[in-house]
């Protein structure tokens, strides 16, 4: 089960809501998730479900889309990308593992790709650690703990136009589904 509060429950982690918004860079998004993850009251306010991820939408910098996400033990995203958005995420509590591909995939016109053997990357992101990424970054994020929830902060700019979901078997990557914002809000 997932909990997604209404937009009226969105929270702002931005100190200055009245300043003109500039297009945020990957560095800006990483700075935002770092500052937001340091807000212990915000992190503690996230409702945690023992069986499914939970999330609260946040107000990101410069019109970006941002989320506070709770990860029960043993949960993950599956392989996906964020289309034309750049992004950043940071673990606020617990540890997350990111598996990613160090290769730029074609954006459209394919259903199945055979990946070369040297494209896999793995990162373990303990509390306080995060990363930014560019457009079309393909990854999966996992909480491999058997007992502890993890919490993370994510930001994307421009706001996510779509998410492409993939399945993977060995070196074969298959496009399975394309989600639009209305599918997850």
C-alpha cells in the first residue's frame, strides 16, 4: 500500500519561496536534496508503511518536482529512467543501493536492447550520501535491508514528463511500460 497525500499536504523545504525561480542545475538539485534530508522534523513526519513505499510531494527549487520517499525493507523501484529530466537523490535514513547503466540508451524506437558487459555500475548510499544524474539515466534503487526502513529525498527538473519502466534478464533490457504524471500522482 502506498500513501500519497493530496497536493494540499505538500511541504516546502525551500527557504525563499518569493525569489524568482532560475532553472535548477544538477548541482542545485543535489544541494536541495542534501538540505532537505538534513531537516530531521520533515524526515520524521513521513508516514511509513511496512509493506509498500510511501511518499510526500515537496516543493522543489525553481519549479522542480521533489519527493520524500519511504522504503520498507526489501523494496525497490525496478529499472526505469526519468526521460528528459535531470535529477538528484540522497538517502536521509538507512541505506539504499543504486544499480545503474553507464551507457546512454536510444530514447525511442526500441523495445529490446542487448547491453554490453561493462555498463553496470553499483553504488551504496548510506544516510547523508546521494548523487545527481543527467537525462535518460537508467537505474534501479533498492532498500536491501531486511529490517530497517530507508528514507530518501528526490528532485527532478523539468518535472517528470514520463517514466519508462524496463525489465532486465542478464544483459537483455526490455521496455515494458511508459508512465505519465497522472499515473503516479
